[in-house]
C-alpha cells in the first residue's frame, strides 16, 4: 500500500498513515457513476429488446380468423367426392386478399379459391376432395392425413379486383396465415365436429346462392368458378366415362 503521510505524535513516535482501499471519495464517485451508467445501459438494452420483440409480434399478427383454426374436417367416404368448410374473417383494418394452396391439387379444389375481404368481412369457403380407395381396409378416421392446406394473406387496396397473380407480384408482403391438417371423420359416428361441419356446409350453400343472384343480372362469373374448378370437372367427367367404358 502507498504511504500517504508521516506525522509526529506528542511522544515523538512517527505515525504512518496509509491510504485504505475505497476510502477515496473521488474513487467512490467514479465507481458509483460507472455502476449507474452500466445499470442505465442494461435498462436501455432491455427496453430495446422488449420493443423489438413487441414489433416482431405485431408484424406476425394474423389478418384472418379461421374456424376451424388448425384442422380441416372431411367425412371419410372412399370413392366419393366429399366436402368440408372453413369460415374466414378479416380481423385487420385493411382489405385483405387470401389464397388457398393444397398439397394435392389434382384431387382437391376450393370454392372460392381466393377472394378479397373488407375489414370485418367474412365468408365460408367450401373444400371439395375426392377420397381414394385405401390400399387396405383400414379406415384412417380421426388420424393424420398427408393432405394439407395452406392459407395465405396479403394486404391490398380495396379498389382492386382479386387475382391470384397478386401473390406473385407482392410475394415479399405475403403472410402464411395457417397450415391446415386434414382429419377424416366417420360419417356414421355422431360427433361435435361432424355436426359443426354440416352446419357450416349449409351456411356455405346459402352464401353461394346469395352470391349468384347479383351475378346473373350482369352476366359475370360467380366468384370461385375459375379454371381450377373447370379443369377438375373435365378430368372428373373423363375419368367417369372411362370407368363406364371399362365396365361394359
């Protein structure tokens, strides 16, 4: 330790005064200031981190509310075309375009395959799928299915018309709302999911009839009756015709 001072006492002895650790006032002030600065920096960093997390959360906020939210229920009827339904509502303050994609476009189609919804507007989309005959006799009821549906959204100007090309042109602004897993239901076994599906299908049919009325006057096409559905119908008719010819 460094010696600070030497002083003589009354009895002639020399007293040596040493600087004790952390006794310097200036030193204490420096330490306290450093500690305070470090604490403030930590608080600032924490605040910045929280802000970035909040912004990240807001940027991922969904624009659509789906019902069902994560699963697409279909009655399991091999060899038949079955239907499902899903309610889609725009929960944002902007116009939102949505679009369906499926892992099995050859056996599935949607009506409508996409549309633009105004704020708080909603509709019930219908999904059609041809259920193939299983290789074995086991029923994959209430089990995972490989078929999946993806619903994407895009904020748009309310003055434009829907076109699938919008999602290609503005690809960097497209958000994946949800990936729906297909779940088969036994049509002969009553369940909540089956009853809800029947109700949604009835509501979807009512909405479709309501949309048909104004389009009949101006001669425009019904929303959802596009090339995807027309091509599927043609392929399906050819398939049935070949089946009849083979049976003869």
